[in-house]
């Protein structure tokens, strides 16, 4: 158990719909990362937050958005869903960032999204 | 920019065979290097890491040495088991002034047959 909790574990929805994925980082971790894993694209970095603020943005579509709340949990919102958005979405957290150096990422078990 | 290139899979080995999964990186500065493992139906787990040149990370019989001169971090295990069947990801973390960005390779699927 990594200590990172993601909900829901599985989600099936239709094209055009909107979903929200939730992530609770490890206790005390300030940094949250979101990744998308699909069969043909590997692990794609979407976005990173640190203590409530957006720190870095990767290959995140405009239809997707995220935020990190004061209690440090994070949500990833996916809207106008397309078939190609079907994937595993992982959240990861890390204790350290910036000048404090590199801490490893701890991953949740992922949320599997199926768009029909 | 920073990137990681790892050996294409899938890799199929017999039990007790020697394993090498190649990983090379491109980075500015002095990144930290990681190997993560993903077992079927699970999230990624840290397998081992190295934070500076010539460091050797090791765990569960797996080893990898941070080679700055060849910009490599190859994963090795002397005798694989069926339970090692998984997808292995090489990753690097950029220097602190990049916000500790993580860059992952495409993953190498390993299947070990009895």
C-alpha cells in the first residue's frame, strides 16, 4: 500500500460526458502528479501541483483540468469525453520538491476510465 | 529537454535466466534515476533508485548503476523468477529548479516462464 488513494477504481461513461477523478496523497506529501496510461501511449505526464499551486503542465488536453485543494487532495476533471480518453489515470505524490531535492513518486492504484 | 529511452519489449525469459533491461537518459544537470515496476492490475512501485553518479541501487535482487559517462542506468537481475513478470519503467527526475519533473520511459514488459 503506497498510501496514495484514488477513486473511483473503475468508471464507465459515454462520449461527451464529464467525470471527476479524485486523489488523496500520502499523509504530509505536498506534491501531486497526474499521469495517463494508455496501451499505445505509455505513461504520459499530465500535470503537477505543489501545495495547491500548479507547478508543471505536460500533455494535458484543454478538455482536462485539475486542482489541488487546501487539504492537499486533488481532482482531475475530464470533460467532453472521447473514445480515445479511455485509459488508466494515475495519481502520484511526493514529499519533496524544489531545493529540498528529489523524492521518489508514490503511485496510487489508478482509475480505469472506459468511454463508450 | 530531459528524456529517458529504454529497451523495447516485450521480453520473455525462462526462470533463472539473467535479465538486462537497457535504459539511457538525456538530462541537463544531475538527475536522480529510478526504476519502477508495475505488476498486472496495480500501480507503479519504486523498485530502486540512485541519486548520483556511480551510485548503485538495489532491491529484491535487482541492481542498476548510475553511469554518467555513458548516461545509462541499466536494470539487471541474475536469476529471474516467474513472480518478476511485470512492466518495468526507467525514470529520471530533473534538478530542483525544474520543479522535480519526472520523465518516464515507455516501459518494458517482462514475462518469465517456468
